[in-house]
C-alpha cells in the first residue's frame, strides 16, 4: 500500500493522495517556490496570495497618498506666497491712500 506523504512546506496541509507531488512538495508549493506564481489552491498559499495582494494594494495607496501630500504642500506654499503678495500690495495701497 502506498502511504500518503504530507507536503514538507510549513503551514501546507496537502498530502500526496490529494494531487501532484514533486519530491516532497505538493504541486502548488512547488509551483510557487519555482515560479513565484500562485495558482488556484485551497492550501495556505491562497492566504499568502491574499496577503501579498493586500500588501501591494496598501503600498500603492501609500504611494498615492504621498504624491497627493506633495501636491497639496506645493499648493499650500503657492497660496502662502499669493497671500503674502496680496498683503504687501494692500499695505502699499493703504500707505498711498492715507494722507
């Protein structure tokens, strides 16, 4: 009788009777370790994939927010310069108008 083997990757619950094995690795773990791609699977790799996608989305969001902050800072600085110029002109006008 052929005894079922468990995949040696920590956290993986796949056994050899459940599908393709390459040595001591189940097919999904072997594919992930050799290509970096995660195919459809019920193994723990689906969690790794979900976490990876969530992390990439979070990185994109942080990058987008940083870009927006830079743009807002530039706009704030421009508005401050315009305010200072308006106050300077107002002061000059008040000096000219008052006797």
